[in-house]
């Protein structure tokens, strides 16, 4: 019942946000006109970079995982990241891909390591992006509305503080010592075992994953800028160092693949620098379209892999059957 309610909530948020945008902010016809005139060269470049970014993220993941289990092969994680993109794009949640990656990885390693490294992989990427946004802020703050500047500072500060608190470990364990085993971070409960995997990765692995995250986030910022260029937005690349963290955090809002939320956030972030609402909303649609296209590639990769696994299993069963009759 709760899961059904959450899914309906996501549908309602996406539908409500899109309805508000195309009813009160900008007309659907104007947005479609902008999209119809989009430069396909920029869109193709953004799509190819998005595909490449999955490989970079898989590399970040294996840096964390090898500190706990050195035997999981890198190609396996690349396939899981592509498959995860498919599930995130086509399921009513932004985190369906993370859940899928964790579940699939339990075939290769223990559950706490699978879940813990997936969570830490996501966290290091967001943490580095927030730091990058703060570093870039002084260079573009003069062009931003005060509310946007303080929003970035608040979001970044909260995110960085939470990440440091999680990685430090001792304080959260002390705070949750007397909580029930199911949610306590001390003992042998499920939450404690996952948290132990997160903190056991070590600072060296976290540092390596952060370096990989730096490369991924530079690519991510470039993807957003290229998508903006495709719909005629000429805002400089530097501004996207500041707004990309907020665009990424907006994915935490319950929605269907980010639809409605990303368009609304794009409009709010780009209006202060004089970008027309139709172009800003079109940017959100373009980014969602790139994500969907990459998700389709991920679905193909996942489907082909599952077919090969099934064929190998059938061959093995057939060989075992033939051996029994001999």
C-alpha cells in the first residue's frame, strides 16, 4: 500500500509540475518550437558524453568496491551501470537504477558491500559536485539573484556536512546506539552492516572515488551546457558549474524520471540570467530526453547480457542432460 502511494505521489508531482509549467509559465507550443529547432550536433555530443559518463561512474564504483571485494570484474560493473540507467529512466523513481545495481551485485559479493558501495558511490559524486559549485560561486555570483546564491550555499553546506558526518562514523554510531536493531548503526542489524561497509571502504578509496567523481562531474557539467546550447541558450559554461549541483539535487524530489521537476528547476535557475522560459523548459526536456536515450542503450546492454546468460545456462543444462544419458 505504501509503495503504491509513493508511486502515485511521484506521478502526481511530475504531472502537476508539467501542467503548471505549460499552463502558467510557458506554452507547450513555444517549448515544442524551441525543441524543433534544436541543434542536433550539440544533442548528439551530449548524448555520447552521457554514455561515456556511465563508464566513468563504473570506474568510481570499482574503486570503492575493491577496498572490500577485489574479485568483482570491472566489465560487470559497467554493464550494471548501463542497466541501472535503464531502470532509473523508465521506472517511477530516480533511484531504481541504484536499487537494481545493489540487488544484481549481491550475486558477486555480500549484500552489505553491494548496498554500501552503491550508496557511497552516489554520495561521493554528489559531494564533489557540491564542492565544485561552491568553488565556482564567487566567479558568477554577481550575475545571480541573491536567493539563488543562498540556495546553493545552503544545499551545498547541508550536503557536505551530511557526507562528512556519515564518513566520520563515530558520532552517528553513538547517536543510534540505543535505537532498535533494524535502524541502529551499531551491532549486527541490516543498517549497521551496510554502514560498516560504507565506513570500511576507507579514506583512501573515498579519495580515489572523489577524483573519479571530479572527472565525471566535469563531463556532467559539459552535458548540461551542450544541451543548453542545443536549444539556443548562450549562457557561459561557468554558470553551469553553479546550477548543475542544484539540477542534480532536484533528482531527489519524487517524480517520474525527473520529468516536470527538472524543467521547473531549469526555468527557475536560468530566468535570473535572462533566458526565456521556453528555452529553459526545453533544456529540461532535452536533458530528460538524453537520459531516456541512454536508458534505452542500457536496456539493450542489459537485455543482450541476460539473453547470453540464459543461453549459457541452457547449454549447460543440455550438456548435463546428455551426460546423464550416456
